């Protein structure tokens, strides 16, 4: 049921915050206080504390294994507790999850070891999270909030109960859904170009892994109803655009492969011939046509000139070591007419390590897993020549700090 479209984000955080406070502080308000007073107190406490929690911190609950079905509510307030319990159960059955959470959390405050109350409150957390997911329309903030409710419910739920098992599975599914949407957003926002190819590749692999893990859980929280296909296909379209902008064949292929993976996910999750699957199939057909296209033959290498200029960019200033080995240096060897020189050879070296390279059919090369150092990129041999003499060897120095954010592109061009 969709009963809380009017509920503001601040209101929702106040509600989940009340559960956190109760679980941390134990008995801190009498059961004679009505639900409106409880909510007002919660809002006031939250306003005086800090900012909304982006993730849920495990609460110091009493060991769940000590709970027994025979435990009863506090005798001092039994009548009032019974009334709250019945009202909370009724609100839960009627889909009034805000009221159910308020009433049940009030009882739970003084009865943290009661199985029935704990199970009902955990169920309220679960049902409210489900409603948030259904209304989220793929919005990351709403799904993160749903994850927080599931995490809270999992901390409350008694072990070896159906609601505990359901919360455990679906909380993991929503964690993967949050990861999928977060990486999608980052893929959209990263700067384009060959300079961030290593970071893009890592993110794409993480995205696919998260989708696979989420699908393996067979959870209603990770289905075509919760995965925003429009966002996935928009990301695929961007990858195709990025591919067309790259001078490097290897970098182009990475973007095409990422676009293909994104569109394949949509065809796997949505029914055949649905609007979503049809749109994704169009994407895959477009990529397949590109792969089948006959490449334009490159001119044969010449040996009439062996004078090359070298340029590298972007230029990074020297910096302290990051103890990372994720930077890449790539480049291209070009003739005077702009065509690539295949099978040209050279190296990337910092005096201690030497990494040889050979250009592909388009005259491109790339060396990755580089650490923090000034690296000398050298062109030593071009086709149909025995080699360049030492005075004709062309080199350029580029500094990287080892992180994925620092990638350099070098161009050797025939004069």
C-alpha cells in the first residue's frame, strides 16, 4: 500500500531515529505518553543531536537468543501496553506503518526482551521499507532510507523467526541495489576520456558484480520493479558516446563493452518483447553492427622518416607516494598524415622498472599498474627499420602518483 507519499524525508528520518534512540537508551519515557507526544519528543531529540545517519550502526541489544515466547509485558503497565500492542498490530495490518512504528516502538522501549513485540516491530520496519522501495522510482536516497529500516528491523527481529530470515535476505538485496545505483551515478559523473580508463573499468566490473549478487538472492527488493531501466540504458548510451570520442582503440573497446554489459542486464531482467527489453535489444543490435563492421585498412608503414616529436598530457606535479599501483600511461605513434604506426616499439621506465610496449593496428599502446614515480616514455623502434640510433630515440617524461585518477596520454608524431 502506498500510504505515505505525503511523508517528508525529515519526518521519515525522525521516525527511524526514534527507534535508534529507544534501542540505545532503553527506558527513557513513560508508557503513559501518547503517540503524538512520543513523536514530538523524538523530533526534538533528533534536532538537538546531529545529522541523519547515512548507514545504520548496530545497536547494543540484549542477546536475541535469551528471548522466550513465555515472557510477558511489564505488569506495571500491562493494560496500557496491551492497548498499544493491539493498536500497533491493527495499524500494521491496515498499512499505517508510521503509526505502527510509533506505537510498537513505545512498547518495545520497556520490553526489549518480548518476542511478540520485537517481531511485530521488525515486521513494521520491513513493511515500511517495502513501501519506500515501491515508491522510490529508482531514487537512491529513498532506497538508502529503506535499507536503514531493514537494517534496524534485522537488529530487532528475534532469531529463528520468519521475519528475521526475510529481513536478512532482503537487507542484503537492498545493499546491492544501493551499490548498483551508486556506481551507475558515478559512471555518469566521471570525466570522460582515456585519462580515467582504469577507474571506469574497475567501476564497471564492480557494477556487474553487484547486479549478479543481487540477482542470486531472488529477493522482491531486487527485481525489474526496483532496477531503474531508464537509468541503466542512459548510462549505456553515455558509454557509446564516450567510445566515439576516444582516439585509442583499446579505450573505445572498453566503453563499447561496458555499454553492452549494461544493456544485457536489462534484457536479462525484463520480459521478452517488453518496452524495456526492446529498448535494450536495440542497444545490443547497434553494438553488434559496429563489431561486425570491416575496419578501414591502414597505410603500409614507411621508412622514409624517423624523426618524431613527443608530447604528453595531462601534466601532473610531483607528489608523495600513495602506495597505489593503478595509474596508466598510454599513447599512440602517428605518421605525418595522422595514421597510426602498427608494431612500433618502446618502453615505460622509471630507472628501476622497465615495461616494454608494442603498438596495435592503430598505433596505440597502454601500460597500467604504475606506481608513484616519474616515468620516461620512449619510442625506440618503428617498422621497416632496424632501430633508431641513440641520438634519434624520442622520449618524454610523465609523473603519476599511482592512483586511478592520474592517467597520461603520450603522442609520438612523425615530423
